[in-house]
C-alpha cells in the first residue's frame, strides 16, 4: 500500500519541477527545479525494477548534467547570483533548511531501523526479478546482444567530448579558421567575425567593416 | 479510495511521461533562454526514459532490453548536453547574449 503514496508524491514533484523549469523567471531556479524532476524520475525507476538506472539517473542527470548546466549558466549569465540585500529571506532560509534536514533524517532513521526492516519497505513488485538487482543482467545484455551499440556509444562520447572542446575553446591569435572568408583575423578570430559578432570586439567600426566584407564575399 | 488512485499501473507512468514530455516540448517552443531550451530537451529525454522503463517492466520484465535502451538514451543525452553547452558558450562569446531571438540571423 506504500507504492501509490510514493508514486503520487514523486509524480507531483516531477510535474511541478518540470513546470518550474519551463515557467520560472530565473534560469538558476530552473536548474534547481530540474534536479527535483530528475530525482523524482529516479524514484519512478526504482518503482519499476530499474535500480541500476535509478542510480545512473541520479549520478549522471541530477548531479553531473545539472552541474554542467549551472556552469553554462554562470559562464554566460549576468545574473545577480549573490543578492543579499533583503535580510528577511536570508534570515528565514537557514532554519527552514535545518528543519527539513532534521525531518528527513528522523524519517529515514525511523523507517530504516524502527518501522520497517530494510527489505520490507519496498513494494512487492520491486526487486522481484532478482534479489541482487538488475545490474548483472544489464551488464550481460550490454556485452552480448547490444555490444555494437555499446561500442558506438563510446565512440559517440569521445567525438562529443572532442567536439565540445573544439567548439568552445577560445580562438588563438592569428588562427584563421575559415580561410575562404576574406577577413583579416582580429582579436576575436575569423570565426567570430563570420558569426557577425557585435560585441566582444575592439571597435564597432571594424566589425561593421568586416561584416560588410563578409556579405560582399559570400 | 478510488481504484485509479490506489493501483499504480502502466497507464500512470505513461501519463506522467506524456505530461513531462509535453511540458518539455512547451519549454523548447516557448522559452527564449538558450540554456532553458537545453533543459527542456533533457526533460523530454527523461520522459522517454520513464516510458521505456515502465513498458519494460510491464510487458516483458525478464528481458531488460528497455532499460538498455534507456541507458543509451542517457548516454546520448549527456553527449548532447556537452555539445549544446559548448555551442551556447561559443554563441555567447560571439553575440554576448543568450536570447534565442538574437540568433535568428539565418532567417530569410
């Protein structure tokens, strides 16, 4: 009888978090809502006999990917990250956090050691498959039936890593990337000129000039 | 307690998956911040993962092929996020903006 409670709780958190991702005004809070949604989806995985996937979801999505997203936000954002002018919210937040932490700690300790012995807490459908979980079967499948997509995925990850580095690295001085564009590479590099950079450059007149030359060349 | 509230089945997970996918699609279409678009894409991929795992557990729980597909979706979405954020940073360096409407220079 505990499965519906878990499902509806995490369904509410997942949908609310998704709405927060899309609708919240601040992009930073959207990233935090995204963590809530990812963790709720990990709970759905646990309810569906996918314990390995639940852990992978937590590690890859809720921690790794969200941190990368936050790095992206902080690299590109001009947001007031440390807005501490209002003393009211600052004084309210730590007691609430401590209260939630203590409540969760009490709930976990009570349920794990007093109310339910470990093993009886999960509903009957969970871990019915094998007592040791799904990791062993997933490993066997990945290296037998799906070994070709597995290797392909590894190549894809390598290519994506190199691509991300090449795309996001800063252009060196005199490093002419697009040689067919008849623009002298200035400080931002030829690629930035080809992308019609209107900032980050030394002067606007140079930019307008190079843009005009790109237009005439292309 | 009504039946649909107490007995959780495949249709419940598919409904949640559909709702998450719809919200992600809404975010992709409507948001103007580039990183929020990336987050919405991740939301859609996660909704697909929920559907895959729920189908796997309901239709053929002894095979786990759906979970393997879900692992591949997870891998590809990680690669997509890395490349997407690199593109966002490159675009920000070029245009000094993360607004989607400032990247519409290819519009004819």
